[in-house]
């Protein structure tokens, strides 16, 4: 498989194209035990489409849907950040179990930061980067975010599935973001 990933913003699609993507999202699968770390992909995509502050994306690689993620504005404290508005929240992030371990999660997390930076420029909003929380029992998540340039900002004890780490990646300065804005 080609190792590029593309983020398809569901709320920019025509209804027919969106329905096709949602059909593919419904076929995504987690490995046993991974539902401790993330919700049902279709439900998250639909919740993303229903809420204005959320931007749900399908992660595509090699011409097929391999995962989902959502960027949300005004909600960074849900990941243990100090305020809601200075970072995008990355949530609902998963790669289909059959596609895991190929580097796609790391690439998609980095692509999410680029997409968020573009959104902030386009909207003129104050986010300086992307924040998320990841369970301490989730080595694949921790490693994927680390590889994508996220930095550990410490423990976060919110949420219902045990201790988390708050991880943040700052946007590149505007003048070094060639091709992003
Ligand atoms: C977390 C997740 C998105 C990572 O996606 P992925 O495509 O498998 O990640 P990558 O292939 O890019 O691997 C990233 C790193 O994780 C490591 N990794 C992958 N699976 C692992 C595992 N089961 N245990 C330990 N490390 C693992 C890889 O070796 C790689 O490390 P490296 O950069 O040091 O080589 C994917 O495992 C997933 O969807 N998990 C279930 C949902 C979830 O946990 N989402 C995150 C919620 S915060």
C-alpha cells in the first residue's frame, strides 16, 4: 500500500459522497480491547456531522477508508489542556485493525495537525496547535502521537477509562508552513 494518507472532511462533501464515506466508516473495525480507548467510528462520524464545533474526517490511504478522526474547536479542556480555545482537540482517532502497524496512524496524526493549522488560518481563530489525551495503557497511541511530533504535557486524570497523558503539538510558524495555508 502507498504510505500517503489523505484526510477527507465529511462536512465538505455532497450528501451522496458523504453517504458513501459513512458506509466505509461503518466497516471499520477495532482490535479486541481497543474500544477502551475510542468510541464506535460511525457514531463518532455522525456526532461530528451533527455538531458545528466538530470537523469529522475519514482517513484514506491507497484509495480506501482506513480510519477516522475528529477535530473540535473550543473543547481543549476535555484533554486536560488549560483552556478551551488555544488548541484544537483531536478526538475519535482510530485506524482499522487490519491497517494498523503500517505507519498510517502516525501519518494521519501529523496530517490532522496540518488540517487544523489550515482551519485556524482560514477562520482567523486563535488555536496554536492540537491537543489530545491518550490512555497510559495505550502504547500504540502513545507511540503514534510521539512519532507525529506530539509532546507529552503530563498526566490527565479526567475521563472514565483510567489515567491519560495530555499531548500537544504546536503549529509551525506561519512563514515556515509552505503549502499549508
Ligand atoms: C493508535 C492507532 C491510531 C495507531 O495507528 P497505527 O497505524 O497502528 O500506528 P503506526 O503504525 O503509525 O504506529 C505508530 C507506533 O506505534 C507502535 N505500535 C503499533 N502498534 C503497537 C502495539 N500494539 N504496541 C506497542 N506499540 C505499537 C508502532 O511500532 C509505531 O512505533 P514507532 O514509531 O516507534 O515505530 C491505532 O493503533 C488504533 O486505531 N488504535 C485503536 C484506537 C486508539 O487507541 N485510538 C487512539 C485514542 S487516543
